C-alpha cells in the first residue's frame, strides 16, 4: 500500500518528530508511507469568521495541489465517524483487496479545514470527541496506521 499524510504546518516539536520517525521505520515492511507538509497560513489569535475562512481556503488550495488523483481520501475531523482499530484495519484491508491501495490522510491546521476538503473526503475519521493539537494528531495517526497493519497481518503488537 501507499499511504500519504498531508498535513498543514511544519512539525516543530522534536519529541513528536522522533516518534514519527520511529513509526515510519517500523512501517517499512508493510507500506510506503510519506508525509507532506504544506505551509500554514498566518491567522490572528481572535480572527473573525471571515478571516478564518480565508485561512482555511488558502490552506485547502495548498493541500489540493498535493493530492494525487484517484487516491482514497481520509480526512481527520472531529465531526467524523469513530472506528475501533480493528474496524479501521478491516477498512484498509478491504480497500487494498478492491484495488484502492493508494490512501491519503489529511490533517488540517490550527483553524481546521475548509469545507471543500471535507466534502471531497471518501471517509471522515475522528479519533475522539476531544480536540487534539494538529501536531500531536500526526504522531497518533502514525501509531494507529502501524497498529492497523499489525492487525491486518495478525501480528502481535508490543505495547
């Protein structure tokens, strides 16, 4: 499988970068995984809804330029559906069996994602009803992707 993660903003925290590198290394036998960052748009702390919409739109334009045609698009959004790890492993396996082995995950920036990205999603995925920092979600997503592949291969996952 080819797994891509498109994320808004640059990862700044060293501990998150190190965790992501570790999961990238662990996933080598299972899939080709790449992470692409697009620049986040500056947004004032108490921006009006119109300004926030403009920020989301500019970030969406950058994301869409990086999106491969035909990829199965999974957008992380707190309003999405929550799945168990086993259910997501089953979904990825079903995609692969149906010839949809190119999967892209999108993680928005600090003001979220434009509706045009959300509407384009093949699947809206939520990790929780809680809101997490977009930088932390990257590490959480990497861990889950690794877990999904371990589940698909019926391999033990060392906690």
